C-alpha cells in the first residue's frame, strides 16, 4: 500500500504531518511515538535571533478550540541548527522549518541559511508575521507586499518552498495564485483565524495584543472550505490545516483537495494523534482498496 505523497520535488512517506508551533522542535513529541513515522515535522517558527515572545497571558481555551498569542517565541537559527536539528535528523524525521521573520530581509536570510543546510529539503514561510517595516501589518494581508516577499524568498530557496497562507483576507485563493506565480511549490491552508476575548472583570482584552489566533475544531469547516476553493482555482499542492482531531477529518481535508495535512491543536490534546493517524490511514486504504493517495485528493470535486 503506497501512502506516499509529493509536495513539489519532495516525497513524503505519508500525508500526515504536524503543524508549526504545536510540537516544539520534535523533542517532546518523540517521547510519545517514533517521529520518523509521520510524513514530516514542521518546526516551531524561526527567527534569526532568539525571540522571547509575548508577555502573558498567552493561551486560553474556547468552545471547540483555543486562542493563542505566543508571539513566535523561539531559540533562534543558531541554536536550531546546532542543537535542535541534529536531534531531529538522528531520529530520522523529515524536517521542514517554519520561517517567521519580521522583515523581508530576515525572511530572505533565513531561507538562504536553511536552504544551504544538509538534511533540510523544504521550508515553510509564515506570512502571518507582522511586517515591522510596513506598520505591523501581516505580510499575508497585502497582496503586493506578499508577492514581493515570496519572490525574494523563492530566489534564495534551493529546495521546496511552502507558503503558509493567512485566512484573514477577503480571498485566500488570490494569495494562493500569487504564491504559485512566484514559484512556490505548495501552500499550507490555513493559519489561525483572528479572534478576541474580553475579560469582563477588568473590562479589557484578555490578551496584551488584544487579538489572538483561533485554532481547533471550531475553525475546521472554514479551513475545509478554503482548501476546497484553492483546489478549484489554483493548480498547486495544498497542505490542509485546521482543527483536525479525528481520522475522518484527515479524509475530509484530503477529499477537499489537500495532498497532505497538518495536525495542530490536536497535538496538545493527544501527542500520539499524528502517529495513530498514520496507522489508521494504512488500515483505511487496505479496507477501501486504495492503492495511492491520488484517488483521495480532491475526490469531493468529482
């Protein structure tokens, strides 16, 4: 039974991966299952220098999900390459670093460094980061700024370039189309939706940044709708993200058009979830006489 999938020139052993920011750098996750078992591990977002992230509170549970305002806390590129990456490669994981710079220059430099690092075959560019040189607006919310960024990062990326799209725009498909025109190999759809919590005791926003990223099952129907629309309008591999908690959710995303999926918030509920999905996918394919993943991807469009 062949469960492999292709994302550009990169072949993953299966379509099950874990989302950036939900499994650290894989060290904790490896204590629960063999991380070489899943298709890939998208690491916590990286910046050139270590980043402390936002002051608390950072996380709050919501009905059918959670909101987070972590602020892209990370160890920085030097510590990642010297301490985190060797561990992941030793474990046999397919490592896809997430790039989370706050300027074009930082994103380009991160792409250059990672593309020239052995063992890294792909990078994921997070365009939901605030562009500090453009007043703090996210790169992924202005099509002109988005296009310019992807063009520059593409030039410095030797391997597969995946763009993690923001859902906080009017038409996500326009950004997916722009990503393809700039030479991106795939898109991840989607990042968290913006939400807010008011503390009624203080009469102030719960988070210092006022807004936070909403994830979990609450966003799944919207994420599936976006994957479906991108698949219809743009011929580019899609990695589906958004509230995957059950194996049926994996199938739903793939039938909507996702070539692979990322388990995100689900890792915080059950760290073994993604490993278990690999086994369940194998069992499902055997039961349904499915030889390749191609027969599942986009099946809902037939």
